[in-house]
């Protein structure tokens, strides 16, 4: 199944691939909803999806496609080379990544490769991909470590801070004094290594505390 924002590209590629022995194109679409419907209704082995940016609809659709058909192989076709987009795609289940200007022979090699269970990423992008993946993991661990040091009461204060409550309101909510709230708030900033309550709340949200 092929999906691209540009119908002419999707249909032209579909015709070319459908002419290859051993391949059958069951759909060449521009609508994510139609792509999902095809995957649900046909025994699709590979979904070739155009991915141009971090917020591309076919990138964000990956999770639903994989839930609809476990074992589906996702292959991204892109005109860009942003390692952050590639890293998100790999985290989302993509197993192949191909530049849009690649020859049809190379695209076929990648399609067959992902069907065999291989992960096919252009060698020139591997270094930046690994760096991006490692950076993401380091950031996640960095966000989790400080939060693990917060006490139960400090977490309660942080949750109240996230709602926009002031010191007096937090004190009333938790049945403690405003001075105690101030002490807890300062401890939270120190442990999270930030200087403002907003920064502390953002860290907590990224880590799923709030």
C-alpha cells in the first residue's frame, strides 16, 4: 500500500511497483483514513508512506496502522534528511527509509529487505540517527532521575503548581502553611535543577507525572 500527499506521485509509483513480478499494489492513496481502511481490509505486507516532517499525517498514523495489522512493515519515503524525523519514525515502527530521488531498483531492494525482516536505513544517515536516538534516551533519563528524588509531598505541591494555584491556595489544598509550601517549592526547583515553577511543571509533564 502506498500513501503520499501528492496523488500523482502515489499513483505513478503504484503503477511502477505493480508491474514488478511478485508485487501487488492494493492502494495508492492521499487520505490517511483511506490508508488505514486498506490496511484493515487487505493482507498488506508493506506500507510505503511519504514522510516529509515531524508532524506528517502518515508519520503520526504509524501506530494505528501497526495496531490494525501486526507484522505490517512500514517504509518511509522522504525528500528531507532531518535525523529527528527519522528517529521518530524508527521509534514509531518504521523499518525502511528511502530518499524520494532514489532509483526504483534501490526502492525494490528496500521493500524486499523489510519483508525479510531487515531494517534498511541509508548508511549516511545511520550516525545521525544513532546520535538522535541516544540524545532522546539521555533526555528521558535526565527527566526521570530528578523526579525520582521528589518526596510524596513535593509531588503533591508540584501537581498543585501545575494547576496554577498560588502559595496560599496550595497551602489550603494540602492543609499546610504557606511557609511550608515555599520550602517544598524551593526544594523542587533545586532537585530538578531549574529556576522557575514553569520549568519544573514542564519537566513533570514530559515525564508523565502530571
